[in-house]
């Protein structure tokens, strides 16, 4: 059975149409502005872009076009304001990143509050459990941004806590990220964008529970009959973990670019960046957001040449990360778990040992567990047995049966009027025909 990816539906997700619709119909635009301004001011203060202090003299404004050393090109042109009440420093990239992140925080926080208010008004609703999940997921963009508050516009070490967290997630150091602070901007914008997309998909699927007219055929009925038991919560947590691990692992490649120029990189480094980082990260994020579509696609293409080549590439990338690589490849810059374990034990490089990014400790062990083992192991399992993974994590709302993508093709299948089923892509429930779409077939 083919699964149609409608460009209009994908554009709807990327443009956050449901998030904007909820805010518009709730007349909460000023709430978005309020939270965005509060976050922007807090981020500027903690990041060193805004300093409140007494400065002798009057007002002085200057546009900065560069520095004598020619470094930090991403900071220019910048703006510097010196006033009697303080100093405002606005580097180019950091300022635009702060604006984007602040708007995202305003949207995410407003949606979380609107969802919570609607749930409190009707605590007896039969679908209260999925609604509670919605409230928690709605807070995700705000929580991510608050944890790294000040990191995107850090011009000093004032945001060390946030920068330290980003450094640990990326396999870098605080000093390196403060010198190459463009990566902090990229990291926070990318992570927040993924969180907002996940929030948008939640509203697409569960919007009817929060008073929004259902735009996915049968989504309301699917949610109403969902069983939110321990297995559902565990699978949801696992998919959330996959999402976080995949995004941070993908951004780890750009962190390495702060110390290694891509123009001078070896073939082993490019193998690490393309296969170990981006292929595995894209797979993890895709499975976390669209389990039915991704797992179904792997299963349908299990025997054709393209599918075999893709599964072979996924298996090799996963095995090289979760297990290890030969000494020559490891020393060239593409080590795996075993290589780093041997390195942490002080064994010779001739055995394939490579020093890990961190000294032995919690940060290193979490990196091994949630990036090396989780992403690499998932890739190997997907390459060998995608149907098994589908039965395990691809069907959160109805434990037991595998998604319809793994069932025999019954012939023509109905679709909704838009030709795009968010419920099925999100792995929440099977497609259900709408009145408008029942007359059309795939």
C-alpha cells in the first residue's frame, strides 16, 4: 500500500498552521508577544547582550563592521548602544537567533497555557489522559529554551550553565563554543524548531480534544478509543528520547566543524559526518515523528534494490557507531563505542583505541548510552527487522497489532480530503475515511 506524502500537508506542519490557528481562535496573540519579550529580555541579560549599569556620559550608538583580528565574521555587522542606564550589544547572527527563539518560546508557551486552561475547564473529559500528554508536550519548546536560556546570544561566559549543557550534548567544550558562538545559535534554533514541529503534530492529531475542529478524518475517534496504559507512556517516552538524541547527535557534526575544517577533512571524517551522524540522526528523528510512514516504507522496500542498499547503509552506519571500526578507521576520526571504551581504559591505538570526547564520567556514559548505543542499535535493528520495530514503537495508541503498512494490501484504500493523514504519519492510529475522501482511492 502506498503512503502519500502530500506537499501541502508537509507545508502545513512546517508552517505551524495548527499552532497559529489555536492562538488565532483563542485571541491570544498578545500572550505570544508577552512571553516572547520576557524571554528575549531574560536571554539578553544572561547572555551579556544587555547590561544594566550606570555609565557616565550621554548616548552613543555605533555600527560595528568587524574587528582588527578578522575573527567572528558571524557577529558583524553589529550594533552597540551605550546609554546612561546600560550597554546594549547586538551581534548580527546572535540577534536574529534570539528573535527567532523568542518567537518560538512565545508560541510554545502560549499553546501550553491554552491547552492547560481547556483541560482544567473539563477535567471529566474521557480523553483526559491524551490531553495531559498534550499539555506536557506543549510545554516542551518552552522547557528546552529555558534550559539553554542565554546560550544563543552569549557574548561572555554569563550563560555558562546553558553553554555547558550544549557542549555536553554536542561533544565539545565550553571554551570552544564561546569562541565559536555561531554554533550556540544554530543549536538552540534547531532544537526549538523540532520541538515546535512536534507540538504542531500533536495539535494536528489531538486538536479535537482541545476544542479545535478536526482536520484529520477520524482523528477524534482514534484518540477516543486509545488506551493510554504503561506501554503507551513508555513508547511515548522512548520516542521523545529518540527525538532528543537524534537532534543533538546531528548538531554534533557542526560542533566538530568548529575545530576541524570540512575542506581539509579526511574520508574517514566524512564517513563519520554523513553516515554516523546525519544518516543515523535523520533516521532517529524520522522514526520518532513519523513511525508508521518510515517503518512502513522500510518494510515495503525490503526486497527491492533501493531498499536493500538503504538498509545496508543503515546497518553499516549503526554497527560502526554502536560496536566499532578497525584501528585505521578509528584513528582517522570515525570511532565507535568499543574504540572509545578501549581508549578510556588507556589501551594502545594499535588495538583501535581512541580517546573519547569527555573524561570518564556521567557525561561520557550518557553520550555512549543515548547516542552510540541507542542510535546505532536502533539503526541495526531497523535494517534487520523493521517489522519488529514497528510492532514495538510504531503503534502507541493501540498496543498489539502492527501498523497497516505491514498488512497485506487490501486494494484501494480511502484517504481523507487532503490526501495526507497526520494521524497515520504520527503513528497514532489507522487512517479512517472521511466523507469527502471515501470516494477516492490511492
